[in-house]
């Protein structure tokens, strides 16, 4: 693996009042494509932030946690999945397995020692898959509106016959964004490949501490997903925080303060 520096590019989800971003560094994957990332040196266990579907590493939670890590002297990494943000490849080329592999590459080549993975939405699925692939490297997990199996439960099962026919015929379906952004493509490859990585249908053999934060007014991921995930996890040390008024993003100042408290608590638990 090699690392290079890249010039920063405009990000569609950048925070308008965020501090100026330093140049992203780049990690070269075995296929030659690169993963853009920012890292902070510090003490362990380190923290790795994993963004959600159609998001990137410039979101409010990622930048907030980096600022917290700098103040705390804690090692931290945030990065863009392939096809997102500044990383290589087109979004349409991504699959759950490929994005999970990006997390593993970051663990293997950008971190040392035990890590706490913080996954937002799709990132919550990816953190579980990465922890299953590298259990010896993962000290704990923090899921924010974690969305395991969303391609099957929140996409495929909700598509009508016309949408499924379009996907089968064209290999891609364009769907509207829940947040007023441009419509985005869902590929047949994304749906089909994800079936190799579904988790909620049986036990999830992870034994590390897990903390789940879920808003009950989440219109993207049903809040009932979080108790189901809690039940499936083998670990005896799983805690779920339900926020009655919480939305999907959980990025308001009080949400970020709660996230910091949960993360600091689990770091004390494993540190």
C-alpha cells in the first residue's frame, strides 16, 4: 500500500461553516485506485469514522469527531468510500462488499492496534462486516442509525414490479433522494452482491462492546432495526440509546454531544 497527497476538491456535503480542510492524503488499494482520507495521530485505541450511503467524510459527525480527537489526543481516521467524495471510481461501481473492503484496507494500512469503529447508516453495516473480517483489530463498535441489510429490506422489498423490471432490464434504477438532492442510481449489482453480506437473518458472532444510537423519527432507517441488531449480536455488552425526537442524521449539537459521550464511555470501557 502507498500513500500520496491530493489536492482538495469541492464536496457536495461539505459543512458551510466547517474549518478549512487540509489536503486529503491517499491510500492506494491493491487494484491501483485510491482512498482519500484524513488522519490524526494520537493515543489508542484509535477511532475510525465510516460514513453512510451517498455521503462522505466531510459530514458534520466526521468533522466533529476529528476535532474531538485532536483535543483528546486520540488517533483518528475519516475517509471516503470508493465512488464517494474524493476517492476514486464511480459511485455506480460500488457494492457493499467493495465498500466493506475499503474499511478493511483502512484498518490494515492506516491504523495501529485496536480501533473503535464508528459507523453512520450504511457505515453501521460496513463496520460490522469489517469487524467480522478483522475481529482482532476491533475493540468496540458505535453505530449511528446503523443500517445493516438496507439494500434488501429498504430497497428491494419496497420496489414495485415496474422498478424491479427496470433494474433487471437496465441494470440500474434512478431513485429520488430523501433530502432534496439529485436522484441517485441503484444498480442491480449493488442489490445482488449485498445478499452475500446480509446479517440480520441470523446470529452475528461479534463479542466486542457495541453501542447503538437510533432516532425514533428516522425516516430512512426504521428505529426497530436497532433492537433487531442488538438481539442478533453475540456480544453480551451491547447498549442501545433510543432518541424519541431523533432523526436519521443525528447531527444537531445535542446529538453530537451525545455521540461524544457514548464514544468516550466505550473508550473507557476498552482502553
